[in-house]
C-alpha cells in the first residue's frame, strides 16, 4: 500500500501554475483576462511548510517534550503524553511480535476511549496505517469486509467488545486494555530506522459509504494530514493548554481532525460520553457538523474559543450565532480531500456564508461539465487539488480513475471531483450550494434543494431546514425547531425563489434526525414524509 501512496503523492511544491509552453493548449484560454487572473488568485492557496513532515513525527515530539501534559480526558480518567507514550510502546511491541510493520494496515474496531488513542499511537509508531470503525454502529459484515480488503493481520479492540468483532482465521484480535497497562510488557520504542513513517506512507484508511452499498476505502497519507493539521487555519489554533472536544464518530474523517489535530499540536483531547452538550461546555475547540452544532445550546458554550463545521451546508442563523462569541470556521471537503480544503472565519456582517478560500498548498476550481474553468460568479462543480488530494481508493482503480484526475492547471499533480456545487463571489469568497445530487428537476425546472432550505432558514422562526425531492412534481421540507411556523417559512421561499421551488409539505420538528456521522439523515426524513403524506391524506400537486 505504501508504494501506491508514494507514487500518487506529488510532494511539496509552490502553488503557482507553470507557464504555458509554446505549442501547448492553455487550459484557461476560455476565460477573459480578468477572470483568468481571478481564477488563479482565488483558487490557489498560499504556500506554507507544515511544522512536521508526518503526523507521527509531530505526535512523537509532543510525547518527548510534554510528558506531564494531559493528552486526553475521558470521564473521570485521564492520560498524560508520557503515559500515552509508554502504553503505545507496549502495544507496538505486541503488534510487532505479530508481524505488523511499516506499510501494513491495522484495524481499530472499538469506541471512543483512551485506549483508542493508545491504538492509534502504537500503529503510527510502527509506520502502519490505522483503519477505524465504531463497534455497535458498523454491522459485522462491514467490519469483516474492511478487515479483508485492507489485508489486516491484526485487529485491535477492547476486551468488553471482543465478542462483537468478527475475526477471520488468518487474523489476530488484540485487546488494547489487556496489553497497554501491563508493566511486564514494557518495550523499547520502535526503531525509527525500521519503522518511522515517511510523508508518502499511509497514516489511515477511512471507509465511506459506497454508492453500490460496498464501503470504499480512502487512503490518507501522512503528508495529507500534516498539510491540514500542522498549518493554519486547519490546526484551529490547537496548542498546549487548550481542550479539544472529541464528539464525532471515530470512523468519520472529521474525528481525525479532532483526535490527530489535538495530539499532534499538544492540546488536551476531551473524549465525550453520552452527552455532546456536556463535552461542548468544557472545551476551547469544537469541531462538528452543522446538524450537531445546531442541536446544542450555544448559550451554554460561551467558553468555546474556536468552532468549525463541515460535512453539509451551514445554515446562516447557526453561523451568525456562533460567530458572535467565538472564531467560527465554515469549511468543506470530502474524505478524499483530507477532511477539508477551503476554510475561513465567518462574521455576522458578511454578505454570504462562504466556505472561504483554499487552505495552504491546496487549490479549488469551479469547473463545467467538460472540466472547463467557469467565469467568476458562475455556479459549477468544485474540484479540489493540491496536497489535500489523497492516494485514491483502496483496491478500486476504476473508481479512482473516475473521481481522481490529472490536474490540467498544474501538470504533474492530481485533483479530485468533490461533487459539490460552488461559486466564487466577486471578492473571492467561495459559496457552497450542496451536492450535485441535490440539483433536481421539479415540473421540468432545475431546483437546488439547498437553495430552498436556505430560503426557509431566512424566516426568523426557522433555525435549520432540509428539503427533499418527493417526486417529479413535489418538494417536501422539514424545519426546526418544533415551534417554527411553516407558513412564515414558506413565505420566505415565495419571496426569494420561483414558484416551482415552493415545497408542497413543510413539517416542523424539534430536532432533525442525524446519521451516526452527524449529518442529516435524509433517507429517514423521506420515509417520514411518505408516512405523513399517507396518514394525513395530503393532496400532492
């Protein structure tokens, strides 16, 4: 696997496109001179060297220089960086005895815990990649498939969960809690000459839900992670003395933002129990999806210094509320572009809720159907390039070739098709309009579902909305909180959008349902809409 990643990675480079040579086709030829200049100025992030070349080097530095600093808290338990170092050395020794080496994959099947961090650190110390899944959320067949496709020899878990983890005949299950704290297993640190990860090595493999129902493994390198977590603004100012919440599903790419971001920058990770609200009230840095943040009582989180959201479009009321008392980043980026690419603080007086500009060493392009650059102000599909671009899908070259393409604007590099719709404003802010899949036809007209939701959220009583296509003629919407007035919300749609954008049904809910990864559960909402329409005898258009 490491060879695949190394061959895919282009290395560090200045973010300036090469001059077009005589006889070569100019990829920007279709733009005016003004838009050509703005395409480059808006779409290319700054050049910045990450503080360490690998995440494991950054983590080892924190362990060596801050042994007494608390690395993580979980309920009434805590662990210093020194204790994390010792425990992960013990576990690394056991993994090594079972044949784990640099370039291997190790499955991490458990739930949020201090032992999860021990497992991550031990795997990274050996130059291997960790593959996280949440036991109790992922079904056994998914766990079995992932362990098989990654070729993992070892699965790490907890003793209390061992009965829920499927293990093949050629795999070994090791329970972290029975190894990490046993002094009899004290072991020297892994030899860096043999095990130290290199920038192009895989650090983790994250599985996304595939369109065919089979999860796709995204190969994330150390260089990918270092580029976002060890530069600003992706590091979110994480540093010793600050507490960072760990509230997200461990299989979600944004959980790596919390976990690896905190540990590689010397902060203290606060691992949540059952209550997200209780954790949010204790931390300085909070990372979430807009749906999770919208479910919190912001008035009880005023100690938060920095908050960041990604994963779905951010409602304007949410952005305005949180940016009123902390630095609030609205950002965007699929797993394949390493957590996020663009990011920028929101301010209540901004004309639009944008996702900012490309982060260091990264690019964002707004392209048309034939990969042609669109003029500034035109909506198109976002393609992400630069050091954020991961090393493709594991064991799926056809899908990799479909979604990852050579970057025509920076030859020798790769870009990724995000399937998100975006548009540059005249001053270089990037607006996010949801997924390409959310651009639908209703009565023959093109409708952006997130545009309808944004119009509903303009009502003073509506904090969050989601709109779905019910059939070829009808839209259904859900608004929150439960006391929101459907008539007032629909009035905003009528005032702002064409008549065919008006939803046929608008249902208020106290809270909108979320998936295990914290995003809106649109599949469940559509089922609820179908049940409501059938039970209430709603007449459709």
